[in-house]
C-alpha cells in the first residue's frame, strides 16, 4: 500500500481538509513529514500525535462540531421537508436548504465572507443563527408562512440573507469587535425577551406588529449607543445597530411561530370571528403569523444590508493577517 493511501495518511488528509485556514499550512507540513516515515507503527503514532496537537487547541474540534451541526441541521430539515405533500415545494426547499448548508460550511474558508472567527462568542452566534434559520425554513415547509409558490421562494431567501449577514459580520476581518457583537446580539435578544414578557403578562399576542417594530427600534438605538464612545468607530456602531435589528426581527418572528404552535390558548387572539364555532382558536393560531410576515421580510432586507456593510467595512489584509487567516 502506498504511503499516500494508507490509513494514517487518509486520516491526516481528512483532518487537514476540515482545519481552519490558519492551521492548514501546518497540517500540510505534517503530511509531508508523514510521507517520509516508512514504519507503519511510527506512521500511526505520528498521525495520532498530529491529531492530538490540533485538537488540543480546539481548532480541529471546533471544525468537527461545526460540520456535525451543519450536517445535522441539513438532514433534519430535509427529512422534515420530505414529509410535505407538494413535490414542487419539496424540490425548491431542498435546494434552498442545501445551499444554506454550503454557505454555513464555506464561511470557515478564506474568501469574501470568511474565514469566520473561532472565538466562543462567534461560535455561539453562528450556532444560534443556524437554529433560527432552520425554524424559518421549517415554518415555510409546513405551510405556516404562505401557500403561495412565489411567496415561498421569497421567504426561502430570508434565512439565506440572515446567515450571509451573520457569517460576514463574524468574519475575522470584520470591523465588528467582540463588544459590537455582544451588544448587537444582546440588545436584540433583550428586546425579544421584552416582547415575550409583554405577551405573557398581558396576553394575547398583539395582532399587529407595532410593538415588535418599536422594540426593534429601541434595540438598534441601544446597540448603537453602547458603541458610541470616542474610541469606537462609526463602522462598529452601524454593524451593532444592524445586527440588533436583524436579531430582534428574526427572533420575534420565531417566537410568534413557536407560540402559535405550542402556546396556551390564552395567548392566541381571536382574529377569526367568522370561523366555525369551536374552531376560532385553531384558525387564529394559523392567522396570527400572517401580520408578522412583514417583520420577517424586513429582517431579510436588514440582514442583506448587514452582509453588505460587513463586507464594505472589513479590515484590510496585512502581512501578519495573511499568515494567521
């Protein structure tokens, strides 16, 4: 068996493929050293040592977890979509979900949008973004958003816009500092929790989007003000406000979908007075999502603006950055 086809070589080659860009040169150097070792036991020992060294810094471990999360989300959504009894919708959403998985994985590679940062905060925000995007796609697949084929195509682009914005703002070259990311996402989540608190303490779910849009504006303002110190940049304030806006809108929409599915009857407004007796709540659970489609569409627009702003304001590549990326 040739040295480039045996098990240690294949194992090390697979590890190099999933390594972040900053560790790939090191991995190739280890492959070159492995090719100079002939003794099978030594080759296995050397390959295991390389993997332990990479995993010790969590780079390889994070890459493996990232791959598992992306593939797990992809398989789950494809299985969910396959249960839809409408072949054209199944085909469209299968393509969309597969494309989203490619975007998520490609974000780890060097390019216009990547590589993404590998800090715990970047990892946490990416994971949350995947889950939110998955819920939006699932809501579309189960017919909770719209039954119109054109509408489905439109709404299928919204999770794509959200993920593109998230990947771009989390890139290593992004102008968004850790404080920008924390205040932007934190303000959005705080606004969502405030909306949820109002709904729970003063039910039912508002049949209009006024409260959601007002809290979105507050979240954007808070995020911008949190980065208004003289040492902060205009780019950081812009990215924080856009991230807070997108996070609030997407999270509130997901909250509406979740409450419409599983919330108690007391949280569901009676917005279908002409429904058959006894079916008002069931019909209202479906109809309450419709007003918040506006919030979802606006989130797609804001997410696209976030992606564009993150790309236009990203830091230039320096000599040192070329080595570390």
